[in-house]
C-alpha cells in the first residue's frame, strides 16, 4: 500500500474543514483541479471513498471522519515543527553553554550573553568561569559546548584554534603622571610600584619579559589573582598595574585610566570545542558577539597584525 504524502493530507483536511473543493483551494492557495487530484490520490491510497458528492458540497464518509481525527493531529504536529524550526533558525530558542577564563568571564562573556537574551528572552545560556588550566577538563567532561582559554587543549578529544589576541594595557590612578598619555612605554614604568597578577597567572612571565626587553625594572609590590582586584587597588591610589584590556569592560570608575602599551604585549586566546562536532548556530552567534566586544574594546586590533615579540602561544 503506497504512503500518503503531506500535500494529500493537507488537501483532505482543508476539504473536511471547508466542506467544498472551492473553499479548500482558496485556503491552500491552489487551483480546484489540484485539490481534486490530491483528494483522488488520497482516496486511492486509502482504498475507499472519502466523500459523498452532491449539490455542490462534499459530505464526508464515516471512514473520512475517522481518518480526520488523525490527519488533523499530524498537520498540527507539522505546524509545530515548522514553527519550532523557524524559531531555532531565527535564534529565538535554543540552549548553549560556555566555559571561559576569568578575564573573559568577568565582564565580556556575561555582557555578550545579556545582549543575546535581550533579543531573544526564550534562549537558555550557561556561563562557567574556570582557570585556563582547568578549561580543558571541563570540556572533556562535557561541561560546555565550547571553551575559550589562554592555553591550547592537548586532549585528542578536543579541537583548538586561535580565537582572538588579548592585549595587555597599563592601568594607573586618574591623577598619575601618565594618566593622560595615549600610549605608555614600558621604560616609563621603571621602578614604579606594580600591582601584579600572581606569578601563577599566565600573563606574569610575559610582563616580566617585556620589562627585561625594555631594560626597565619591574617592581611588584603586591600580587593579586584577578585583574579586577588589581584595578581596585590602583583605584585607591596604590601603584599601577598591567592587566588584560578586557578588565576595562567593567563598571566605569573615574579613578582609573587605561592606557595602551607601546610594546603591544598580548596573549593568544584559544577556542576549544569537541573534536568532530560542529557548533550550533546559537553557539556561533554567541562567539561572534564575544569576538565583537573584544575587538571593540581593543580598538579593532586583531591577530592579523604583526605579532609582538612578547607573546604567549602556549
């Protein structure tokens, strides 16, 4: 027995609801002969008559009424599938989870998530913050759809590719002698009280190398774990710091001045995904929002620029 197709079911349902081929054709935006042909094909598939014809109207048979209960449910289900597919395509529904290093997870990633949710409140987003050394473990255990780390993953179950360069900038108190400078040379920080990110932070050896390369003395008088903590100390008028530019995406503090560094010290960020799996449209849109915000903060600098000699590639 041949299987009926959806066009036949739609024609049958339309005639059942309208009571005539003419009205059914109008509802389906097709010709009357087309509806008649579809009905005939459906009857042949079923193996029995569906309508009694007379006086310009079609009277459904008992068998047709029995079928209609099912065909109407099928058509309604198809409409739900169509609407769901449309909402997914338009990024109005869906779920995505991400794990990022703290510098990104403090401000940029939440701001990007909020931007998506404002446009599509039905989305479901999860954000996790882990150290770069822990992000790989989170990805291997399926904690997130993608990760953004300052270290490339080594697991064979994961794929890693460069995401964006993260510039380091100098943050000084608003009243500091360098607060009005458009760009600061590392040599101008010679002997300055430096609020440093801890020695375990991936930026520490890069900053140390930059000072050595410039022939300047690096004088760390305090060590903190988070860039926001360093900025809080500088805002109180104690020392200066060198932090990822992403820290400037936080709440505005008039007591701070963020200045670019002439040496363009930078770190490479890496996108980590499950091997062999393509990201969803929603995940790609989320990544694009994060990337856009990073570039906006960094004055549209990108990894296409000539690399600095002070960089972290692993």
